[in-house]
């Protein structure tokens, strides 16, 4: 199996000497047809703050799009669940973060592990739990007739930057992802952890139908929505990357008990 450039997972240890002796882990998930390279700069920045960081490569990603068609939502969730369990065992607190489908996956984890032993917080960047596209209704049939559609990777405003994602969208895998959205939406009220929702104002991949479902669906009393005004879908590699880095670091410090609320992000346009 040959990996695409920079597709190897990233694993960096906690530095409790930088976090007042408290060990805090962060699990970051890339999106559908993407790979770890889209999350590594963010992960490395958080590691510099002292957090343990895990950026796994989801099954079927980072190789060939045909490999992704042989995997399902359960495979991707299983990989993240294993990484979450390891981080939870080694740290005092764990925060979940995800881009696009990775955002949906970490919301699923947060719903499945709600409660005192669950994540200290959840961060999502342009997550998808719904779509306005009408052609997805044909996926149950199309996936048996056509193996893939044109790719969705690489929606980045910043010139010269690539996430090294697939140039095709595997339909069997896409159908598996979308089948998981309904049960996830139904379980969003189980999520009580603080939520930081980062949303690009221009996104050519994920439409605006998911935001009200997520923000209005969770039971969290601590919800912040931040607009990313100079990035497209893969905002973690785009012009707003530093806003994501610093805003998420402050959020993690706060929800993990390392900082006061005064240190939280101040550029959010919605807090509930």
C-alpha cells in the first residue's frame, strides 16, 4: 500500500510541564476523501501548547479512492474510537476536533461518550450532517452503477496549498457516510460538552443546512460560533488557519480547566 504525500498519522506526546502539570489530549479527524495532512499544522500548533495530539489516518484514506469505497462509516468511527480511548486513558481531559466529515465523526463520539467521562469539549470546522443536494437520493442505486463522481477535495482559497485528497468521490463510501447522518442528528441532544463551531462564510463543499441542525440540536449550554471570512472548505489549511489555531487553543485551555472564561475566543458571533 502506497500512501499519498504527508498521509502518515501524527502522534505527539503531552507536555504537562507546559500545562501546569495537567495532561490534556486532543483528537483531530480529517474529512471525507481527505487525509491527515489537512490537520497536521493545527495538530503541531496544539502540541506546542503542551497538548497530546493524535491525528489518525481514517481507513481507506490517503492511498487510492478505490480503497475508500471498501470502507464504511463504522470503520472510520472505529478508528477514532480507539484513538479516543487511548487518549482518555493517558490524559486528564480530552477534546475532540474534526473537519467536515471529521466534524460529524467527533460529534458522534461526543454523543456516544456523553457524561462525566466524556470529552471536555468539541471543536468542529465546516461539519456536515445534512445536504441540500437532491442527487444524493439516487446514491442507493448509483453506487451500484457508477463507482465514483468528481472529487470534492482541495476547496482552499489560499493559492499553492493542497490537502492531497482524492480526485474522485467514491459513491459506496459517500452513501455510508450519509446514511449515518440521520441517527447522528437524532442523537445530537445527548451532547452536553462545550462546542466551538467554526464556519467558513464561503464553502463550496458543505452547504448551510448543517449549522442550524447542529447548533440547535446539541444540549450544550456553552456554544460558540465563529465565522471564518477568508477561507473555503478546508479552512485548516487556508487563510484563517491562525484564527483556528489560537481560538481552539484558548477554548481547549478553558474547557480543560487550564484557563478562565476570560481567555476564551472573543470573535464568536453567537454564544448560547
